[in-house]
C-alpha cells in the first residue's frame, strides 16, 4: 500500500515538474528573442561601416517615393483649393429689367445646390474694365455699354467638382433670362489627370524601389550567412534548430529597416527644407500664401513600418533558402 502511494506521489510530482517546465519554457521564449535581438544589434555594431551602408541604401531608397508622395500631396491640396473656388459666370439677356434680375438672383440663392450668388451690373462691369484695362479714354467714345449683366454663382461644396459643376451650369443656362454661361473647368480636369498620372508613377516607382530594398537586404544577409557557415554547421551538430539559427539574421533585417526608416525621415525632411524657400518665392510671385506640408506623424510611422517590413522580408527570403542548405557533412 505504501509503495502504491509512493508511486502515486512520484507521478504527481512529475506532473508538477512538467507543468513548471512548460511555464518556464513559455517565459523564456521572449527572453530568448530579446537576447538574440540584442546579439544581432551587437553584431551590426562590430561592423558599423558595412551596416550603415546597407541602412543608408534602404533609407535613401524610401526617400524618393516619400518625397514624391509629399509633392503629390501638396499638389492635390493646391488643386483642391482651386476646385473649391470654382465659379460660374451667367451672362444675362440685355433686355431684362432690374426686377427680373433681382428675382432670378433670389430664386438661385434659395437653391440648395448654390452657395452664393452675386449680381454684377453692366455699369459695374464697365467700371471695373475701365480700371483694369487702361483704356479709359477710349471707352468714353462708346455710345452704349456693350457689356451684359452677369450673375456670379458659386456652387455648394458638394457641387464644386468639375462634373457636377458642369451639370449645374447646363441647368442654369436653360433659364430664359440667361444668354449663356461659362465655367472654365478644362484646366482643372487636365490638372487632375496629371495628378492621377503622378500617383500612378509614384505607385510603380515605389514598388520597384521596395523590391530593390528587399533584394539588397537579402543579398547582405546572404553574405552574412556564408561568412558564418562554419559556426552554423557547429550549431547544427550540437542540435540547434533552423528556427533558432535564423532568428539573429531576421532581427538583423529588422534593425536594417528600423534605422533605414529613420534615415528616410531625415532625408525627406531635409529635401522639404531645401525646396521650401523656392516654393515660397513662387507663391509670392502669384500673390498667394502656401505652406509646404511634409510627412505627418502617421505617415512617418507608415514609412517606418514599411522599412521594417522590407528589411524583415529581405532577411526572411535569404535565411529560408541558405540556412536549410547548410548541413553537416
């Protein structure tokens, strides 16, 4: 009876020790990962020049699409402001009296698709033309005012896109009081087409540069693996698994992306600072105020994440192929 009880106690102790071993193994997993991450960082520190070259290539490769993205973002902001300032000019018939003009103006002001309506009489139009054209004395010889009355219509925000604005203009032109209307949106459509082309070019260029970053990091990790071939053979002889051997190289790729993302931030900020004075000079010539916007905090985090993912992807492709091919003879 005592032997049986002793066996049961031994089994319970073994089960308790097994649970404790499982707990320790789960606790040691992040510790091992942290040790290997720090060890890979120390390996990079022992070869600073080669490591910085790889990080610089990764960072500068991401700088070009980041800078182009900033350019497209600012150009889109400018075009958005221009589109918001879209204005229709409705030229009225010359035989209309003042009451008819005011009635039409009030009617359009009540339309929810229209934000603002301004009436410019032919007398006001002639006075403005006289002031801006410099033909004041010549205009004095005119017997009659040839200019018509004009209603300037600013659509509501939801109708300021070129397509909707053109549709609204066609409807306003159909009024019997209107001679014809004008909305110069062709240049806006051309600008939007150029912006779409720039976005497509940016996307294609970004994919090519990301692919080049993956190949560069993969080739660098491959050379590191080949230089440590004998150490990897010894580790496999003593029972190390492929996953254990791969982790330091994977963390090396992560460190490449981590530092490369920071370099991409700095290079992009430097480019923006370099061209900001030129942008201010151009905007002053056009008598406008425009502040060049750089990468926001979320955009900087995205660039950083892309750099880390690219570094990890390049190292993963290298270690998956070359670590498995190294076996003890």
